[in-house]
C-alpha cells in the first residue's frame, strides 16, 4: 500500500513520467477535456459528480508529489469575481507567479505536446483551470 496523499494508480504512473518542463492541466468541470487537450496527453477523470473532486484538492495533492516551476490560468473578464485564485495561491510555493493567458493562448498552451496530463475535476467554479509546469527536483 502506498503511503502518500495520492493513491490513484494511473495518476501516480503518469506523474512519475513527468519530467522538467512537462505540463499538467487541472481542469474544471466546464473544460472540454478531449477537444482542448494535447493528443499526447493522458486524461484522468476525477470528476465523479458536480463539486467532486474539487480542483483545490487535486492541486494540493499534486503539489506534494512534484515540484511546480510555474502556473498559468486563463484570464477571466474584469467583471467576473474569480474566487478560486485565492484558494490556489496558498497551495503554490511563494515564488510561483501565475501567468494569465487569453483564451486562445491558454488553449494553445494546453494543446502543446509538452502537456502530458489532464486531470478532469468536478470543480464547478468557472475559470478554475490551472496549467502547471513541472520543475526540477532539488
């Protein structure tokens, strides 16, 4: 039995394949997992029901398994109150700066061959997608 926060076999296997600069998308329930992902990416479906599993829970677990070099999110409209950003920040190292990409650039980044993993969550908040870049192991 594995003694870590993550025990999902496929997720562990794919995380083990990630090297420096590999991209991992933690996607909210509104994201089009198949059509807006790299054809090379593995999709892990953790979206059991609306609100289950929250993207913050997934980020907390993944961030304990890998070093995160950087993160990107899709920019949201100025009038939209994106509450998830304040939940993500404490889960990332203090030196991680989140880049905000416009929609086409975000989709292009996710469709890149560098994206190895897409984790589909049941996160119901909009604009909760976060693209992580794997860092080096110190």
